C-alpha cells in the first residue's frame, strides 16, 4: 500500500514521517517494555526461548475449550486459578438476557466454558452476571488490568490492556493451554518500536482516528514483530478509554502489543476498582507503577513520528484497516500501483462495491454498529449520543448500539444515553462482541454497507458479503443520521 | 506434536497479500469445541458460493492443485484474529507448510505448536516459486527443515530463517508445555516471591 499511503499523505505532507532512531544507548536505560519483560523472566535456558511469567490470563468461550481438553488429556490442572478470569462475550446474543440461545452450537460452546470453569476452579463472569462484558472491557473496568503486568488472552485484541502500561498480547489456543498449565509462556523477545505522536488531536479527531492514521501510514504489517510504545503529548492527553482504543488497534498494524506508559491518568483510573490493590498495597503499587515509564534516552529498534495536528476523521474504504482515507477525501485512484498492491486494492474495491475517485462523503450506508472492544465504553457512547441527540436515524439505515459490558450499559442508562439513542431510532442492546465479528446473530446481509466502530474491515468479517467501513463512534452516529459518511467536524449538535 | 523434518509436496499458489485468519476460517466455524474437522471449512467464502456450491475457479479447486500440501501466498499471511483454528483448518485440509515473504506473529506462533511450518523467503523468491507453481504442471518442492532450505527439481534453492529453538521443537515434535514444566523449581520460586492475591 506504499503508493496509496503516499497518495493520501500528499494531502497532509507534514502528517506522518518515519525516522531512524538516533539515540545512543546506555545499557542501563530501559524501555517500559524491557522493564516489564525483565521483571517477568522466570528462566532463560540456553538455546531455548526465555520463559515469561503471566500475571493475568483472561479466558473466553471461543478459544478455550480445546485448551481445557488438553489439560484433561494430560491430567493437568489450572496452575493459578486466582490469576485466571473468564467471561462469555464472542458468540452470545445481544437480545435481552434470558432469551433462549437458538444457535445450539454456540450454546454448547458456552456450556463448555461453564463446565470447564467449574471443573478447574476458574472465576467466570457468566451471561447473567452484572460484571459480564467483552473481555477487554471488563478487565480494565474491574481493575484486573494494572500497570506493569503481563496479560494474555486467546484473542488478538488483548493489546487493549497495554493502555495501562502492561505487556498484553493475544495468543492461540495452544498457548492458552500452556498458560493454564504453567502460568508461563516460552516467548522469543520481540523488538521495540516507539510511535511518538506530537501536538494535539483537533476537535472531532479521536483515538480511533489516530489509530487508523497510524495504520494507514505504517501498513497492516508495519509493526510486525514489535511491541509498540505510544508516546508524545497527544497520547498523554488521551483518557484511559482513548488509550485503550489506540492500543486495541495495535494488532491491526501487526504489532505484538501496544503500550502507553502509566501516569497520573492511569493511577486515577485504577484507584478503587474492585480488583485494584488497596490500603498499604496501593501505596507500594503506585510507587512501582511510577518507576515503569521508559528511561530518558532508552533506545527503540524503530521510531515513527506522527504530527497529531495534521490528522482528521478517517474512514476505511477497503478490506484491511490500512486502507484509509480522510472523510473529506476520496477512494484512491489505483493508477500507478504495482502488481500485488494493485491487485489487492482492486479486489478490495470490487468487494466493497466502490470505484476509485468516489468522494467518501458520497458513500451511502445501510447499517451502523457502535460497539466492540475498540469503541464500546462509556466515553464512546457519550460521544455517539451527543451526535444523535435531537436527530433521527436515516430511514434507510438500521443502527445498533452494543455496550461493551453490563457495567457500561448501566452507566449509560443512568445518564439517560439509552433514551437518546432509542429516541433517535438506534437499537439499544445487551453487551457482547456482537457484530464486530458476527459470531452471534448480529450480522450484515450480503451487500450491506456498514459504518462500524469495530477494528476489522476484512472480507466477510461482519457477515458474508457485508461491507465494513471503520470509523470513530461520533462518525458512526453521524453516518447513521445522514445516511452517508459526513465530517463530524461540521456536525450540528442539538 | 507431529515432527516436521523434510517434506516434499505439490505447491498451490494463493496470489494474495494480507490473507487474514477470518478468510482462512470464517467465524461461523469457530463454535466447534474440538480441534479436528476444520479442513472442510478452510477458505470457505472463497471456495464456496453463497449457495454452498463449490467455486470451480478458486485455485484450490483446480485439478492441477489437488492434493497440494504446500501453500504459497503473498506477504503478511495470517494477519488478524488469533484463532488457532486457522492453523488447524489448513493442516486438516492437508497442508504441512505455508511459504510467504512475511507472516503475522500470532499465526506463525500458533503454527509452531501444531507441527505446521511457516517458511519465510524473500519477495523475489516467493515470486519465482509462485510463477513456477502457475506454469509447471504438478509443481513440487522440498522443504528441508534440517537444512533450513527450500528446493525444487529445476534448480531453485533458498535458505530460510527460523528460530533455533522453534526448529528444534518442530524437528522433534516436542510438547513445549512439558519443556516449560522442566523449570518447575524456577516457576515455584518466582511464585513464592510474587504470590497471587485473592481480591474482589
């Protein structure tokens, strides 16, 4: 996508530039990542991968049943049930709770998690629990997620928890079994990358746009093999929820993990949460967390600089999250693209039913999805509700809001956000992953075009033949009302 | 785990970049609670029409690529979701290895746990193999993990990089949980100084 990048970058010449790291390193100067890595090394056997201790293992119904089967087959136990927490999120319906699950295979998978948690003594926030929610929403809101931790989950968006200055990454089912059995992982040490975001984001430009802007620049494999640390004033200025959105999308740039150094914003967020340290432990914890930020002059394998002031609301036009355009821009021209890139862009446009040069604001939509581990937290819902207030969803659009957790849902209802959404014609649903990946009945029909606050616009992701455009919550709400994409910076708030 | 030493097999070319795991195994097939039986669903939306009928134009359905055990694809293969089902599906379909110029980290990691090899060659080498797979009838290559080498009968020969420990585990089919548990004393010592706290 080099040429495509160049094309929209040409509109923002000062926007993003990569530069080599010129820091001279002293061995004692360590990055945030290196401090956490070093503190969790259990063993470094010769000729083998280092063995890393895992502080928190989050489990859900889709990637765990085969891992529990593996434990049973080998006669192993869950080594640290206190460090293991499960919930159901991926395949559950977002109909009112208590509605029978009609998908029998999904019901079986949920039942398997319930019986596995019971058998192995793992805490489960089940369907009917007031704490249930998307695993990457409830970890932070319960205070399970804390700075300096190593956190894994059988889900690629585990990178979300890096917002707290934790080392958090997605794993496959074999590694889920490995962690259940040993509380450790054999890991090759990743490289480090700093993404330094200078300046401040303008009004209407969100953490989601920052994430899309970065992926548009470095590509969907731009950070492969690296742990990214996001730094700079624009990142410091983000709320914890904004940082979660940013770190969440790290995997879409191929990163092993994304992180933001803990600061007073982080500490204020964690304080008083259910699983957060208390009393004397709290003082010790915050002293430790304050020691975690990268040392001045610590070296990274790669450094990328971004000028936040040049970013704008983005909309994806293709079938990977790196295919982005400014909302005021156009679907890119493909002339001049070479071989594989041209073929990929061509296939993407065919799939998306778009032609080069189409104005983004002229693209009409059928569906809107506000939700997912990227953008389903209370601030996301507030941003969307602020746009929706006093307006009505376009007659041609079906729009749904799916809170990330039961706690988010309760908070939104206390603020009356659900009324704003319902009055505007949005559906207000129960918490879960929902249409982000369409494992439950919330899916797009073939050919339907959706403005989605989720993280992946892959072919078929939200339903076979469905066409996904990734945007921020405010942009999604505005598109629902206008019936097409529209620049949130010109929105008439009521 | 099934060891991987030297494998010779037919090559199927999948000439696309950024093949994501949603494509390799779509979400509707992730609800199974077994590790087996995913092969029938691999690349489902590409292999089958919306009506469930076989798409005869998809490369894996061309008779000349039938029985292929090596897939060759564009860069960033396996990006996206961490679903190990993608590896299970490819392996169950009959593949032993994928060759590409780059792989997503989690996919590559998952592969090593299943005796499935991700072979990283340069873009130029991948392009040459891709071309031969398109042009040569019954094109076969040998992937030699002992020598870390890919070769064919027409004189192609290229080395590929792989972590030495990962290679060791693949060559011998080692269970890495067992290997980690050899460090029980160190894990126990770490846990003694970092006890889990009951909260909530």
